[in-house]
C-alpha cells in the first residue's frame, strides 16, 4: 500500500473533474479509481498512487515505436521540471482548464496528470479514444492529442484554445485542414527519455501568430522561427557525427540524450527534423530518408503508407512502397510518375499492399514488423 506523501506534491488550486483535491483526498480518489474504475481509470488511479507515495522515482514504459518496448526509471523531480517548462512555454499556469484524453499507461498521459498537480490545473479526464471532444461538455485552455484524435475532432475543436500534438508526425493533409482554425495547434518533439516534449513548432496560423508575439525564445533575443522545432526553456540542441540530434535538458535528464533523429540544426534552440537514422535506406550508395520521400507522396496516396528498404542483391537495399489495404498498384505508379514529385533515385522499386499494418501498443505503425509479416 503506497504511503501518503509527507510533503505536498499537489498544488492547492488543483482540481480533478471539477473537484478540488488535496493530498489525502487525492489518495482516496486514486484508490477508488484503481479498485473500481474502468480500465483507463485504473491506469489513472495507479499512476496517482505512484506519484503520491514517498518514492522518488517512477517506472514508465516506452512505446516501442523505434525498438523493443522497455521500462525506464524517471525521477519525480525531473517530471516536475518538465511540467514547469511546459507551463512556462504555453503560459499554462494556475487555473488552466485542461482535458486529459491520452492513455495514462504511457508518459504523455502521465505527464498530463503531473502538469495538472504541479501547476494547479483544473483537469478533466475522459476515456481515451479517437473522438475525445465529441461528447465532452465545457471548454478548455489546453489539451494534448495524437494526430488521429485531432483529425477526428476538427468539428469540435472550438472547445479548446491550445492543442499540442505528439506520438507521431502530423501528416500534410491534417496540417492543411487545421491551417485556418482559431485553435492554436503545436506539434511536439520528445520521447519517454526526455519526459515528453522538449521542443514544439507552430502548425497553424493561430499558433504562428502566438509564437511570433513572444519577444524571445529561451534565453536568447532571436525571434521564433515557426517552421522549425523550438526548444522549451533551458533546453539546448547539438548534433553528433551522424547528423543526429543531441538534447541537453538540465533538470529533466541526468545526461545529454543522443537520439537517432537526423536534423538540420538552425541554432542551439531550433532544428528541422529530417527523419530517423535507423530508417535510412542505402540503395546502391544513395542514402534515402524515408520520411522526406513520404512527405512528397502524402498528397498522392490517401491510404496509410510508408517506404522501407528491403534487401537486394544488386543495390544492397531497394526502396519499396508499402500501402495498407488492396491498392491499385499500377494506378499509384502512374500517379507518382505523372506528378513528378520524386527525384530519379527516390522512385520506389516496387509497390506492395498490406491488408493491415502492424502497430505498436500505442497505435503507431510498426514498420519492421509490417514488412517482416508481408515478406515472410
């Protein structure tokens, strides 16, 4: 049985589903959710009990989108610093009305709870699903979603002032749909190891306007470059010899985090994301970045798709386009050739349909598993 904290970790202004809860009341609520709640509420209750006990660390599960899922240990003090950075960047401090619609099993969902408790938010939680706003009453200042949730919430998005989107890159079509909406939408960059996002970029005009109204970015006097990811307060970036991002976030991570994300570094606080180093295809000595090619194909293919390097006796690897469902292969080939969007070396050597893409536990496409299943 977790012990009740001797020192408060709950802001006096914190509310959960409209009810003000101090440490003791929140422990009681957490026990009730864990013992009698719906499955998603059990996850909320379990994490709250972990947060409110006298331990100094939390065990969290990575998503497995870029490797084997694993459990890692985070310090509660680091999670507090992360919450404070988010609050400072978005000016989401005491009294912020926030909607929690992510699974609390993973770090993004856990951090919505931490931000609320640390910053004094009025947090409402709902069952995670593809349409979190459809049957949700009230209006909110802040919400975190995955792209699928955002795409299914467009007709109700007036309920939220600011939405951060993470878990997977936003597609071009979705960005176009939200371009003129009044809700400020930001795409986030981060991972479990960095305790969710360490950088954000404005996606639509409303967010761009808000971003440009800031006079500084972090400790510099440079204006925000809204086409790039911008660092949260006290975060700095560099690159390793592969051209991959290295993150320095004192207080949030004990050491610099070396990623597998290839970037173009604009400054120590801004970068353009290019793609995953482990996804790079070496085809006959030509290095191809799948994410860059996929961005060019986004307007031509309506189904879910990705490109992947498969073994080839002549080229070492050949690039294959995988499309979910039963695509018209010849029609797609002609559309790509006619559009002229791809360079000579970026043209797929083959197009393959896959009845259903394999996914990670939190809904991201598992490229390797999908390809292995298709090619046997």
